[in-house]
């Protein structure tokens, strides 16, 4: 009988996933551990608005379960030793050096977890891969754990089963995705171990949605799912560019093809490019695997998806440059949204990062707004301190004199003297902007660039501002 579960990694997957598990399984203790004391402190913060991750509904679940059967701790070894099931939910970034650099996943944290489990686990333990991992990573974990078994005497025997249980979460809807999943995938070779995890999920998930596969199929399914979704986004973004030059409207094209039951309507929303922690990383992983197994044509196909995404971000800069008379020097541009999508504070691989860097390199000064992303995070992503920080340090001010940005509230003076406004994230508040009022504060001729198709076209045009929207092009008054 399962009494204690440990999750190594208190990030975007581990924290929310274990919170929902705890909410659905009141008789089991769920312990989320991490070596980062600041992250654990944030999870334990009494002020639920300061949790390290923003997901609608997460704070309410943490409020119900934390301190009861949900605990966050830095005592990694202790909770490993007590656990019946251990989830590995650590970061697997793309390698930055060595063989496979720029494509393959860096598995150092996964290996570290496996070694800690091999040392501190007791009795029989089910080890579950929750991180998004390359195919056959389970073999690495298994080898490390089997070495642990062979080095023990019979009086202190340890046994392990390895399962793959990838997450299929979309940031911004993660809690709903966990509570009402399309499917739950469990990969492994031991039916008894699979049944244990299956029985946990079936407490709230219809058993018809719980799919069993072998370990390798489960690992590859996660990479493939993200690659297919990213491919759809790159595909519709490429068509949006064609719409702009032919007079077609990408919204109408998207609606028409989405009605085809073979295609469906999901992931046909255009934008400045896909972002998030998984899409690019997982496609690069597929590229590496395809090349590794001698399939260069497959590798080239998936690499083109990423190339098209980068092109889509760069072309927006060229469009803005063209509309603002060929130069952005001393131009002031407002950026609406910095997270890679609405309803999350995650900025990993956000298209806003590269687009803002491009604009700064062209000489523009930026005023950035996002309701959930902090000034500190923007500075980390851009690699450039804010105007406020530079003003306190003469050396910084001299170094970044031609690359200026500030984080600002949307109210009051945000639109003052702006030459253009770019909507990069589909936060709902940007749909309600009073453009009549904003236009009176902006420099003439002012522009609005809508990359998310959420701005009220009529209100922008009637305010006297020039308007461009992705997949349509420049919108003119009738």
C-alpha cells in the first residue's frame, strides 16, 4: 500500500502535479523536495500570491493541502528514504557544450537524482520519470539503480521499478489539465508497478484515459506530442505571412481549415512564435536523436520547424522597422506582454525576449508591461539592466547607454510619447485598452502591432492610430 510519495524537483511540473495528487489522494503524504532553498521557501510562503509559479487555481489547492498531506522541503535524502514512489521532475536543459551541444538534453540532474535514490532509498521503490526525457533515458536510470542493488548484501536489499509518466500540461491551464487530462500515459515493463501508479490516477481519472505502453514508447510520445504541436504553430504562422501579402485573412483561413475533422481547430492561432520550456528543447532533442540514429532527413525536417519560428520572430522586427520609417533610433516602443503566453509568469523561450533584443539592437527604447513577470526576470532574460538600475550605476549607464528599457504599469503614463505599441502576449487586459485615450498620449503617427489578434480593430482605427495585425497586414479605415 502506498503511504508516501516523494517528488524531486519543485518547478513548473513537480509543484503543481504533486499539489493535485495531494488534493485527490488525502490518505497519502506527498513531499516535494528541491535543493534550491529559495524555491522551497516560496512554496511555503504564507502569502499564496507569492508562490514561485502562477497557475490559475493552484493557490487554492496549496491552501487546502499544504501542511496536511502536501509538504515542501530541502531534506531530499530524508524523503527519498521514506518514499514508496519517487517522481523525478527536474530540469533537462539543452546541452551547451560537448557532443550534442545545442540539441541533446543535459541529463546531469536526472543522473544526480538517480544516484541519490540509489544511495538513500530503502526496500522496494517505484521510480517515475516525470521530466521530459530523451528516448532510453530510463536505461540510464536503471543502470545506476542496478549498480546500487548489486553492491548491497542480502540483509539490506533494495529493489526498483522504472516507469515513465510524462506530463502533458499547458501552462496557464495546468491545473485543469491535471484534474481533467486528455490522457495519462504510463510506460514500463512491470505490470505490478504500472498498476500501482494506475490506481493512484484512477481515483479521479476515467480508466479509459489511462494508457499503458512500454518505457521507450512513453518517452518518445512526449517528445513527439510537443514537436507536433510546435509544427502546427509554425505552419499557421507561415501561412499568416502569406495572408498578409495576398489580402487573405488568416483568421478566416484558420477557421476554414479547422472545420476539417482531419485537422481540427486547436493550435491554429497565429502569434509571434512559439515559446515555453518544452517545444524548442524537445524538437532539438528529436533532431539530435534522428541524427544519432542515422536519419538526417528526419532531423532536417524537424529542424526546419525551429528555423521557421526564429524567422517569424525576426520578420516582425523588419515589419516594425519598415512602418517606422526605416529606423528605430530614439523611438519609444511599448511592449504589452513578456511571458510566452497568458496566465503564466513563465518567460522561458518567450518570443518577446528575442523581439525585444532585436528592437533594442535597432536603437529603440522599450517600455515593458506584463501583469505577472517581474522586472528582475525581464532583466535576466534580456541580459540588460533596466533604466532604473543603470541610473544607480555610472558604469552600467555608460555600458548600456544605447539599450534602454523599463518595466511599467499599464495605467497612468505608459503610453506617453510612444511611437508604437506591440502586443506580444494575449493577456485579456490588453483587449480592454482605451485606444482613444492612449492615442492622445502617443507620438503621431502612432502604430499598434497586434501579434495575437486580440485588439479591437475598430477602436484602434477610430482613434487615429495606424494598425497592423498578424495574418492580415496593415488595416486601413474603410
